[in-house]
C-alpha cells in the first residue's frame, strides 16, 4: 500500500508540474503544526493527554474553470501522538510517524482581496513507525488507515493558510479486548504555490 501511495503521488506531482503554466493547476510546498491526541473507546482505566504535532510536504491544487470549486491533494510526512495513562501508574508518551495523503475538495469565495475557502475530504494514512510497543508488546498497530478532515483556509496570492480538524480510523489491529484508539488533531498550516493558482 505504501508503494502504491508513493506511485500515485509521484504521478500526480509530475502531472501538476507539466500543467502548472495553464493556471488551472498549482504546485507548492506546505508545513505546519498542530495539537494531537487520541479518541478512545472500550478503554476502561485509560486516559490521554494531547501533545504537539507537525507535518511537512508538498501539495497541488486543481481549480475548476468558471466555478468557485477546487480539489487539492497533498503528500505529507507527519508526526502525531499523545500521552497514554493506564490505571496502575503506567504512563507513556507515544508517537506515530506517518505518510499522509489528504484528498479534499472545497469552495472558494472572495472577501477584501483575500480568497477564503471551506473544504473537506479523506486522508490516507500510512503508519511508518510508532512506539506503542513500549506500553505493551501485545499492542499491534495498523500499517494503513483512512481518516477525514475539514476546515477553513485563505489564499493571499501564492500564500495559503489552513486551519482544520482531522480524525482517523482505529489504529489498533483487531485483538480480543483491545481498546479502540483513533488519532485526532487540530492543524494550522502554511503553504506557498510556485506557479498557476489564484494570483
């Protein structure tokens, strides 16, 4: 699955580069920070605390002609996590290193020279490494999950800003009695488009 995601991202970036001069497609880079945590269920005696998260990578946007609609795909290296506390005194700061591919669609509107946006969509998450085994060697995490995200943004010429919420599906492989652990985060990101776009 990781190889398939890498091939898809590579083909999309090649296509974006070839067509950037048309004004319909914009290629850029982005990065940002967030506040990540876990959403737990079936986890009696377990609590969590949030921690800082970050991401960096590339993006491209396709603007739909005439209509104020766009689609955007990103390829990001991300680090999320949180502190997990288990009754009995076990506490562990956990992390997950991921390759994320958000695929969103949005609506644009102009206001005082700024292009505002609202958007939402799916995000493919390939987990590259984590330290859940430090809590218990019996905990096994999924290598690939789907999530979703939604948010608002603004564009000022080639600069783009996003504020969004993201949640994923269960990180833990199916095990008898295992809790459901879902990664969540609030994200603030900045990006810069090299060509095309709304300028």
